[in-house]
């Protein structure tokens, strides 16, 4: 936008200069009137806009091709098998306080699902059926990620989840 305004300003300035002195306009190869300058600015602006569009499309294609890739095993080049032990329904339980961690853990879940197809991640907004069974959901998870954000330690339900993780000897991942 700034460049377009600068080009318009430059074009108007050159047209006014040509109107004031046709000799200056002819000396720089724009003819005896401002028509040559107008045509030059129009062509230059068009080329600039087309170049910007081409660059933007290139960046868009490049960024979409660099999307999240699936994690593969180094030894075989295949995705890992994500088995669950008996009595385990989720690979990961996401513990967070709604007021300050909801969006972030949703991103964590989505990114894990993109990198590890088939991963089972418990997130309350997606998987919680009964709030009274929080401890059971933790017990049915292989590991617990605690997203420590503002007010986490003030939340009764978050503390229930943390206590259940410790009581069930679940591996803990702390994210702050």
C-alpha cells in the first residue's frame, strides 16, 4: 500500500513537472506531455502488483507444502504403532484450567493428531462425558500433560486430575 501511494505521488509529481516544463519531460524521454509519464507509472505499477501476487502465491504454496509432517521411525521409516495397554483408553490426558489454557491444549491435541495419526488424546471438551469420573479418565490414560497456566492450582478439578495422576503413578509432562 505504501509503495502504491509512493508511485502515485511520483507519477503526479512527474506529470506536474511535464506540464510546467515540456523540455524537462522530453529530456528524460517522456515526450512533450505527461502522457508518457502516466503510461510509464501505469506499466511499472502493474508489473509491481503482478510481482507481489506471484510472490504471495509462491509463499502460500511453499508454506502449505511445509505443513506438519507425520513422525516416522528412523529404523523403518514407518509410522510408530500406537498400542494401548489393557485398561488404557488414551495415550495422553490433557489437564488444564478452562479460563487460561483451553485454546493452547486444543492446539497441542491437534498437532499431536497430525504428527501421530491414531494417537488418542483426552481433552475434556471433546471426550468428557461425566465430570464426576475425572479420576477414571486419568486412570485410563497412559500419561498426563499438565498445562500450568494462570489459576491452574486454584482449580478444584485440575487438582483432582493431578492427584489422580500421582495416585496412579502416571508419567507427568509439565508445560508452562
